[in-house]
C-alpha cells in the first residue's frame, strides 16, 4: 500500500483490472490509464494496482513514490474490500468488465469492487470498459450493482446500448478503448527488423486464441493441467479438445498456404501468455517452420508487441487488442472472433460483413477467400482502417477529459485535462 502523505484534495486511486497476466492489451490499457490519472491529478498522485501476479506486473510497471503493486489472493472478497477501504477513487480499468466470456469470477470481482465502493460512499468510475455477452443471472447482477456506479464510460456505442437494455441506470458515456492512446517507445520502432532480419519480404501476423479453454470456472479441485490458478480451472472436454486441434490445423494449413503461395513469413503473436500452447501447436504443424517466428507477451512487452504489430503486412487476429494496436499502421486484417468485441469494432469500421469470421465457422477455404479480398482491396481497406483509427483515437482522447470532469465533480484538484 502506498505510504505517501495524505492530501485530501487528491484522491488515492485504486486501479482494478486484469493486471499482471502477461497480456499485451491489458498492459497497454493499464499504462495508458496510469498516464491519464497522472495527467489529471498530477505526477505525485497515489496509485495502487492489485494483481495476482506481481512479478509479471513489475516487468513493465516500476514501483516508486506514488505507485504501489499489491499482491491479491485469487479469492478476492476480503482483499478487495480492504483495498477499497484504503482508497478514495476506485477505477475499473479492464476492457472486458461487463461480460462473462472469459470467466464469471472476473466479472464478480469487478462488481464486488463496485459494491464495496458504493456501500462505503467511495467514488467509483468504470473507465473505458466494455459490455458483452452475459448469462441471465449476471445481467441481473450487472443491473443491480453496476447501476450504482458513479459513472460508467464504455468503449463503444454498442456497449452503451447493451448496458441500457439490461436496465443499468448509472450515468453513461461512450468513447473508445484507451489503448488507442498507446504508443511504443521510440527505441522499439524498428524491432521486427532487428529480431528477424532474414524474414521473408511479406509478413502475415496470426494472433490466435484457444476459445475452447473458456470460460474459466471456480472448482475446489480438478486436474492440474487444467488449473489456471486455484480455485480456477479451464473448461475442458473431449469435444473441446477436438475443436482446439481442428482450429490449430486450420490456422497451420492457412499459414502453409500463405508461405507457399505468397512468399510470406508468419509471425505467431501470443497477445497473452496463455496463447502460447496453441501458437506452439500451430508452429509444430507447419511444413516450413523456418519461415515462422513466435512472439509472446511473456518475452515482449506491450511497446515491443505493438511495434511488431505495426510492422506487419497483414494480420489474422482473434485478439481484440492485436487489432487495436495495429491500426495506427492501418494493417489490413481479418478477425476470427468468438465474442462481441471484434465484431463491434469491425462494425464501427464498416468491414464486419467482409472481414469478420465467426471462430466456429472459419475454415481454410474461407480464410483463403478473405485473404484474397485483403490483397485485392488493400488500398481501400487501409483507408477505411485509417479513418476508423482516427475516429477512435479522437474518442479515446475524451477519456482523460471525462476523468477530469469527474474529479472536479468530487471536489478534487485537477492538474490538467
């Protein structure tokens, strides 16, 4: 816990998110959010970041005066309540806040932080988050608990509509994902050339997700190989295992086709460490492995991964933030998604019908067809993606101004907006 001297005109800020999981998107979001908090409240503001993986978080987030990393138990009830009691402002900063796609436990953690804040009269702000698919029970919980939030800022108009349709009555604004504000370090700009100097002239990125592992569920016991972190276990069944193998084979066959027919290299992008087993499985299936390279968030931080993404010629992504972080370079791309996030983003860009594929329906021939479309309409798509990026960047810039307005409404001193 941060021990800086208390200043009643500046809040002690608790950032509750998916921190320390070696997840590129969460890392880019957290760094952008911290930059906003410091810009609004001043560089000396007291910030606490809880995490179940402090060693991972310290890889890219240095502690120091004004910033503390606090270990948190996977059984979050008491730790979250204690942390909320020690702070003046609770900010929910995970993009996938109001959805149970990945796990209900994460949703309940965010709702519990909201409930603790509301019951204590502590300010609570959901900061550029998302709303997606929910079970009936979780829609009811979101309506009851998220409705007490002082303000909710979501990253798309579609997310705002979903919250309203569930009956969430909290003050609501929609902007864009804060990772649109993220930029790599200048030293990382030419990273792909340095780490893969002998790569083929064209590089196609593939950012896969093993959808069959989700949602993670809470159990008292289970097989060790399926344990995410006790008491949380990945979903598994023979059907899921077969589906994962089929997905790996499809992507490997596509990668082989791209390498052989388009003289391309393939960059396997593990946007989260959990993507590594699937990426390695795909890599092992390739006929020409020497033309492929694996980039993992376990080894490369968000700045480095963003540089790689922006150096690609084409991108096939199942990760939302692989798309977001590549867009400044307008990298032509295809989404292979299993939830509403990429579908919503591609709808905003006006390319959903052409370039979004449902993960359960994507096959080799469909991927080939859509890749041919990328090459044929490359210039048009680059313009469309550049326009979408510009629009979303403008909307994301509004997050900081909304944070400043929220601070003023609470009587806190604002350094800038």
